[in-house]
């Protein structure tokens, strides 16, 4: 009887792992001119979370990540996507850094396949062209008000809000 319950327990564990870990997705990095948004035509369209104030001339790239469940926060998939974009730019040679142009995110409720997902449009700039990468005061306060509104609208959890706030303030 003990062997039967152990095998049932193992089966439940394996099924749970497959259900919660098997559906995460991330796209290859593609040129914006040769690809379309993963949010186009989606039932849950999401929202624009960020738009760069600074103009950018150069090739623009798209990266998309989606969580495997509704229990994953947006900040984790954002960090993963940004790290992939930064690594991609480093591999472009020279002193290239990732310059985020826009970010589109899913918005709750995270149910019925509407899992946290994020799409970032970015470019790769020379470090020398982007002196110190400091956010202007106006831009900083604008971004703070955006994340506060998302928190108030329950799009961001308190933890995600505090993480984003800390990033903006540079603490």
C-alpha cells in the first residue's frame, strides 16, 4: 500500500511540475521591421507600460517573455527579458548597451491564459552616445507617477511597485 501511495504522490508531483513549469515562453530577439507584436490580436491586449522620451535612430529589436502561470510576477519576466536584451547588445560588439524604447505588459487578472507577459522594444547604442544614462528629473517623476497609477489600478503588486520605484530612484 505504501508503494502505491508513493507512486500516486510522485505522479501528482510530476503533473504539477509540468503544468506550472512547462508553458513559459520567450521569443527569439527579432528586428521590429521584420516581426509583429505578440500582443496583436490577443484576447487580453495589455497596456503600454513605458515609452522612452529620448529619440532613437538605429535598428530596433523586439523581445517577448510570458510566464507559465498567473502566479509569477511581472518584475521577474521583465528582469529576464532585459538581461537577454543587454546580453544581445553586448554581443553586437564595441561598447554597445541596451536602450529601452518601449515596454508593453499584460494586465490582471492573470486567469484563463492571461499570464504575466512582457514585450520590450529596444535598440543597441554606443555607451559614449549615452552619457551616464541618468534619467532627467521630469522623466523620473513621470515614471514614478506611471507606476503609482499601475499600483493603484492593481496592475502591479506592492512588491513589484516597490521594486520599480527603487529602480527609478536609483536606490
